[in-house]
C-alpha cells in the first residue's frame, strides 16, 4: 500500500503523544498526510521524567509530511480534556480519528510482586490515566465524529489484556481498554464509526532505549531480538483510517503485525516483526507469585 497523502484532510487526535506508541501513531498518520492534534504534559525537550516532548513530536510529524499541533493536556483533569475537544471543534469543525494512548506509567513498574504488597495508588494511576481517560476522551470526541457518518477510535493495548503481565492493576487496565473498544463499537455501529483495540509487539520505545533497567532482563532481551518501532503501530492506524471498509473490523482486537500482512506496510527497516501471542499463558519472565501474605 502506498503511503501517499491518502489521509489529506483527515483530522486526528492522538493522546499521550510525546513518546512511545503515541508519538509513533502521530508519525504514521503524518506519513499519510493527516493533520494531527497531539496531547501531552511535556512541552519542551528535557522537561519531563522520560525522553520525549510535544515539540519533538511536532517536528517529527512535519518531517513525515503531516501537519502537527501540540496541546498541553493533563488527561486526569476532565475540564482540560473537554477544552481540548472544544478547540478541535472550533478550529477544525470535526474529528476523523481518535487514538486513545495516554498512560501513566510509574518510574519502575512493579513486576512479580503480589497485589497485596503493591501500593494501592498503582491501581489509581494506571486506571485514571490509561483507562478512565480513554473513556472521557471518547465521550468528548465522538460528538465531533457523528456528523461525518464515519470515524475511527483506536485504543492502544497489549497482550496484557489476556495474560498476566507485570502485575494485577496493569493486566486489568489492558483488559478493560480492550473491552471498552468492543462495547463502544456496539453503540457506534449505527453511526458508521469504528472502534478497535490494537496490540503492538515488543516495543523499542524511547524509555527502553534510554535504559532497560526498569524491566526484567529476559523481557529486555526479547525486545532487542524481536522489537518493533512505535511507528509500525502508527502505520497500522493510518492503514485502518484509510480503509473504506474499516467497519468490518469494528469491535475487534487487532494485532499490528497481522494488519501489516493484510495492508502491506512494514516497519521503518522494511521488516514485519513477529506478532505477539494471543495465548492467555503468561510469558516465562512473569513467574507465578509464590509468596504468602505476611
């Protein structure tokens, strides 16, 4: 599939776009000529806890051939999200694509620690920004799509939705993100708006490149051996947004590598990385908790 300006005139909102899959989603849409409104809390390079910023993402969007608009937004604050979509309505008159990606990852993700020893605020952080925030963004974004009788909502997720990954709050968050897409698709079908959840594989993100000591060594090795760039997921989203028959996929959980096989796109190195497993069996790196409550 050609990555020509097939999305010229398309208005997209990508939440949590200063780095990772959010940034990759914005670049993938930009390659197809879309106008992308990107949200994040970090405006300038070096100002945040992790590498990446709105300014850097906008520069990458423009290099890829799209138009980028960066808006600072804290997705834990509903009024800021409402203001975001009011601005989109005022400046652009509607919305074609919404990528729900914002995520509040702790500096070190608790791994293989029993839930009864995990801080309760891990649940609150992962679910308020990363689950509830997706619902709120969709709540304010969908009215901007209804008039067009066409639109696409993409929730970014992972295999953690079906198998134990890192910890209990993380898995529940991913499972709920997937289910949200399925249920939104049911209600949106009469309006011609598709809702899907996508799973990238092992991701070579800015956080990983900056230092993989925040994750299990075996997982880091898998990322090195099988990893894909976040732009691969962005190209999947662009392919979905370009598909005139995308409604046939609405309500599904879609693997980025499988979409690459179908639509004919690749990662930036020309490869199609292996698809993640849909199996509910935990990866070997996530051992069973064998510690009794103290």
